[in-house]
C-alpha cells in the first residue's frame, strides 16, 4: 500500500470511470444552473409583461425599456422555435410554459443519468 503523501508525479492514478462520473455530475450541475437562469428570465419576462400591460410601469422609462429589450433578446432565440411548432392560441402565448416544462424534463433526465453513473 502506498503512503498518503507521495512526491509530486507519484500520486495514485484516479480510476477512469470515477473521473467520468465526476465530470458528468459536474456537467449536470452546470446545466442545472443554466436552466435555473433561463427559468428566472422567463418569470421576469412574464411579470414585466404584466406590469407593462396594466400600465404599472411605462415603456418610456429607459430602465424598463432596457430590461425588456435585454430579456427579450435573450429569450426570443429560445422561444421562437417553440412558437413555430405550437398552434396559434391567439393572445395567449404558451411557449414560455412549454419551455419551462421542457427544461424541467431535461433537468430530471440529466439528474437521473448523473445518479445512475455513480
């Protein structure tokens, strides 16, 4: 058995499958964090659209307009393919809800894969 503190270059090799498991779990954590950011952006877009439509905040305010444009610039590339696939529902846009459900399903699948690889 090798001593715990070996000189540099003589450490025990990590088993390759353990390294892959750690890498996969790390990737799962990163993707989960990105999914959380996208979900928060969708919620911010929803709340801001309600505030704008009920005239609680005004789009002539530069700060509100900047936030609205930034959130839409980030979410529109993700939401446009969903909107093309979904049927037209009139004034109700269900694509953010479909996006959140899809991201949660992706998160569950990745979590189960990460747990299964342990």
